[in-house]
C-alpha cells in the first residue's frame, strides 16, 4: 500500500482521557490542555502535508476515543471495523464506521473475535498482525478471511511485551522495520525485512508514522531519532508526550487512506 495518503480521519480527545485504559504502564496525570495542543499540531502537520483531515468529535463516554487507529483497518479495497479487545472501548466504533462508509466498502470483525487496529501493520501486500491481550486468534483469522481475497498475505507475530504490535514494531519503508526486539518476536519475518533496533534506553521508540515522504517520530526518544537521521530517514519530530501517558503512540491517532483513483 502506498504511503501517499490523501485523507486522515482523526478523533478529538475526550476530557475523560484521564480515565483511559492502561495495561502495561502506571497511571500519571495527563495535562488535557497540553494534550489538546499536541493533537492540534498533529492535525496541522497532516494538513501541511496536503492531506484532508476529517476530525470526528470526541465522545466523553469513551475515554480512549482519540486512539482511532484501533477501531478500523483501512485498506485500499475495504475498511475493516474491528471488535476492540477492551470491552470498555467497543462503543468507539459506530461513529468511525459512519465516516469510513463514505470512503470504503465496510467489513466487520464480530465478537467473540477481537482485534485492535494497533495490532495491524500493513507493509505493501503483507499484513503483520500481533497476537496480544487485545487481538485473539479468531480476530486474526477473521482479518485473514476478509483480506485474502484482495491478495494480502497475513503473518502473525507474538507480542508478549507490550499493548500492541505497533508499540513494538513499525515500518520505515517496505523493506525495513524499526523494532524493539525485546517486545515482539520477529522470527517469522526475519528473512523478509531488514530490522533497525531502537536505542536500548528507549524501549517505547518503535512506533513511527509513515505519511507521504515523512517518518514521524516522538522527540521524547532522542537517541532513536538521531539514529534514524543518521540512516538518512526523513524523520520529523511530532510530540505526543501526553498520549504516551495513555499508552498511546503516533500511529494510534489517525486512520490514513487514499482516495480511490478516478
Ligand atoms: C488503550 O489501552 O486502549 C488506550 N489507552 C491506548 C490505545 C493506544 N492505541 C494504540 O497503540 N494503537
């Protein structure tokens, strides 16, 4: 899938985000004003790159609603609405489905199959899926069933160390992964990709967002940032420190899609 996206669907953050789900990290106070400012800058940067940014309103009943990535997997051919692994988050999907149905045919993952979009990394025609506390075997098989007719090949990776696959590994380009190998078992794909390791002192640094010709990275991980610069990656700092406290990352805050060519 090309990273020349035209549209970003984002969701504003709820004031209730301070009551977000947390699994692998401890709770720290979230500065709502700073978080809102960071979200503005995230959206502004997408606009500056030329994307149309659709901002769905926050839902105060859904503290994690700004992490819109988990609600869907959007491919060129179809938008797969997920059944989130956390029951508390399942109310997030209807508003997202209403928006995505304007852009794509809809398929759904239905309970007891569960899957979070944060566990799905699409690299070209390959879909890497994390087996996590949120994404179960039935969710993975449901995704395989929906995407196989379009020619996608799905590979399952175990993620024992963190919330989502993409907290542990993302792609710098179609041949290269950025990973924390302490959090994800990359054995099944080690022949397929070159792997760049995050700095050992920055375990959370593997989540970067590819958008157009940029790779966004959180500046809170400066050594990994410099490493990517040294490798010639067009890396851009986008600060999401308040969302990191909610166990979120850069990819979680948008769904990126291409407009179908006319
Ligand atoms: C959760 O636990 O579901 C939220 N607090 C964080 C979700 C982050 N999403 C992501 O990594 N894709």
